[in-house]
C-alpha cells in the first residue's frame, strides 16, 4: 500500500482538548490512513471502533457520562472509523472530550454531510479538520526518481488517483471500477439526505460540470439545461462540493473596472471520476480536452499539496471583460503569485493590465516543470 502524506501532518497537529476529524470520499483510503496513524499509538491503550458495525453503534448509543467513562477510561487514544454511522456521534464526542481532554480522539467520515453538520453544530472550536483525497503525485511516485515520475502522468489524467486503481493492470478493469464508484458510492450520502428532489438531476449536473472543467460556469445556463431553477442548481452544486466531488475557484479582483469579479470555475477532485461520468477513457493523444484535463490536474494537485502541508493559501483565476486571463492565482500572506497552465507550449505572456496593477509576472507550468509545482 502507498503511504499517505497526511498521516504525518495529523500526528504533528494533535492538541489536547481537540478532536481530529478526517473527511474524505468513500474508497479514498481513510481506513488505511487510520491504520498508519494507529501504529504510532500503544496498542493496549488504543480503542479502535468502526461505525459500520452494529457493535460500535450499540456501544456508543448513550449520552450517559458514567457509561461513556467506562468505555474510554482505560484508553489514551480513541479512533472511530466511519463515525457518521453512529447516532448522536457529535454529542457523544463532546461529552468525552469535555470530560477527558487529554485523550487523543481521531474520527473519519465519508462524504457525510450529516457528520460535518453535527460537528459544526456541537463541536464548534473543538475540532482540527483534515481532508483526505485521491492519491497525490507525490504519494504515487514515492521512491521514484525524477526521470521515472512522469510515467504516471498519462494514467493520472485518464484514470485518476483512487488507491485501488493502482492495483489494477487492465484498462477495462480500471474503467469498470471507476464506473462502479460513480454508480455505487459517489452520490450515496448526498442522496441519503433526501435533499435532492429528482436524483437524476444531481448526476446530470455533475456531468455538465465535467464537460466544463477549467471554464467559467453560468448557473443560468445550467438551470436551462436541467429545467430546474437557479436556486436549486446552486444548492446542488453546494452538495457536490460538500460531497468531495468538485471544488470551486472564484475570480480574483481588486474591483478594477474591467475585472470579472463574480464568476466561478469548478474542478473535479479526481479526473478518473470526471472521465467516468462522461464515459471518456480514450488515450491522451486522441483527446480534444487535454488542455482542460491538464488544468484540472494541476489545480487539484496544487490544492492537495497545500492541504497536506497545512498551508493557508487562497486560490483564484483572473480575467478581464476583454478576455485577458490567467489560469491560477495564489495568495499566501498577502503575496500574489500567478501561473499559466500550458500542456504543449513553454511560453506565456503576462497580461499588460495585470502586470501594471499587481506588479507580478506569470509563471508557465508545463510538462517540463510541473513536478516542482505539485510536489
């Protein structure tokens, strides 16, 4: 199995009186991550529970401090996998951490909006949140030389980074696995909330967004295509974001007259999932969407890098109404950096208005230097 970078970040970030919460989509490797973390704790002092089992749900089905104290008193670490399956888990955790603030408590939750909402309501200011995503380039290429690392690129752009994919050798099996993820797991927690009136619309919306990665999205156009109102489209997009299917990048603007300020772009956390939604697994050399795949790939890998390094970086795109544009803007500690993503070209030009107003040149990220950008 491939070791996850996030394990070290989590172990270094633990604090007394805080619960570590690891969010992430199904099948992304949260259970394996917990096992790696568990190795750092004394076996006899660690209580490992799985919310998928009835035994765990029955064990924690209480808000009695006396009963909970009996369960956890002999352990210094409590680890709960798939915690969203346990009724009243947020209240249970609050009672435990309030009374035993020195215990290490680590929980995971799949694409569960119920868990995140419960944590937000009950444990405000008491959690340290992390997000585990499909395998990053750095994780996939661990132990490889810089000459070997680019050999992963084609498979990453077509089949993405779900851990199990890496063990499959045939293209057909990879396709089937990704399609099964979409059909069986991807939307399940969202649909279980019963907030989606017509379930097919959620998948149709995800498919429309899959066609538009790296492009500015019009909610009005999506509304017309799906024959649902704009408010519903906006709510469904929010559910897709909270379900770790897509993420949003807004427009960068300092309110200069010609700058686009309100538009959004959406990227997929995993290109294998994006391609499965479209049923599009053809080789890179035959594809017309390679530029968009490249942009999505760099955007998501750069975002994973920042998350796993525990950095706070704001990300945007930039465009003016006369169509001068920059793919990727980062702001860290008020410093602006600008990047242009080019699949084939090594040259890029900094738009005059951007250079005049922000005094920063654009750096081109292409196949020659992308590894430094994302690893």
